[in-house]
C-alpha cells in the first residue's frame, strides 16, 4: 500500500479577494488550491449555482476521490447508480471510478466545497471549460483532455431520468397522450412553428429556439441561441423524422448533425459533432 505524504513548506492561505473566479453568476467556481500548491494532497474548489442549473455532467476520476460539502442550499448528486439530495451541512464523498454529477433543483441554489484527494492538476481543466464557453476553445479540445485531467465523461441513464431527460419518460408521455386521443390529432399537425430545444452536452445543457417552416414537404428553418442565429443546413423530413445540420461558432465552433423524431408537440433525438459523443436532444412546441 502506497501512502502519499504531501510535500509543501508553508501554510496555505487563500484570501477571498485573491481567489481566481471562473464562470458567471448562474454558475461560478472559485479555484482555491490546486495539487501543486498542496504537495499533491488536495485540489480544492468552491462552486456556487443558482436554481435549476446543470453543473457537471456524469463523469469519473480514476486517480482520486471527490468530496462535496454543502455550505448552503441544496444539490442533486449522482453517486454511481443513485441520485442523492444533499442539503446545508451534508457531506458526500465519491470514491475513484464512481460515476458522479451535480445540479441544483428547480427551487434551490447552492454553495459548496469540492475537494479531490489525492490532488490532481485540475485548475487547467476549469480554465479550459472557461475558454470553451467564451468560444476560444473547442469541444474537441475538452474531450481530448480527458486523460490529462483524469475527467472521463460517460452516459448515465439514472442521471438522465432524475434530470427529466429520460427517453423512456418521454415515450410514456406520448403513450399517455395517445390513449387520450391527443397523439393521433398531433400527428397530423405541421411541424412549422417555434420549438424550444435543449441539448444535454458534456459541459451542461445548451438551449436554443428552432423556427421551422414547411411547404409541401420542404422544410426550412433557423436556430436562435443567446449569441447567434444560424440557418439549418439541408433539413430533410421523412415522415415524422427530421434531420439537419447546424454550424455554430458560439459557445464553441462545431457542425452538429441532428436526427429527431416528432410526435405532435414533442420531439426527441440526438445531436452529434463528428466523432464526438452523441448528445440527447429534447424539444417542445412553444
């Protein structure tokens, strides 16, 4: 058994005013002390999140455990195959190689400490995410850094279900509508109109508005995000299946390929960027 003996010479003091802060008011992270400062013992961060915010998508670390201490508020935490609710004063520690993620409930904000032990050089990862959100890095760079920062993304049906992203739950909703005669009526609706779309990406849920027009089976449309408006590339409608491509530059430069199925006023499917991970897409008619 190998025991890590930290090696650093002086007491570590990080003043509130001196901490590096990344992110925005909705989700911000204070970088307190990385492994190089603690002799490899710890990496310590403090995260604040507003209500209903997706924090970290499901991932694992093979070289360290991760501790979450809730200073204030409430957090939903994935720990393996369970989703926990942690409130003020609660402590949750996730062992190495266990899938974990975190988000705030719709009605609660949160302020919590994150400690990794043994420490990893993690601050570079958070700075990379910051650059990605500013459009200065790409999702390819983030995914290519998984081994470097020991941050490995994965799929978690348990987390998707807890966050309302489960395809099974959507299917159950459609079946319920069908039993009430609503789905049959919706099937005859044109897809034209405005749709609210969300994509579950490795760095959080991204949302945009999709505006579609249809005439004699020919579909055209635009996607409106917070930062840009982009036309749909080669949209093709085949029954109730719609495919298209979308080139974006913000928050990252990517060409996404969408493949969704429309059921009345609801749609679900996938978005994929080249050889990268496939992300779940869900939408509802506005």
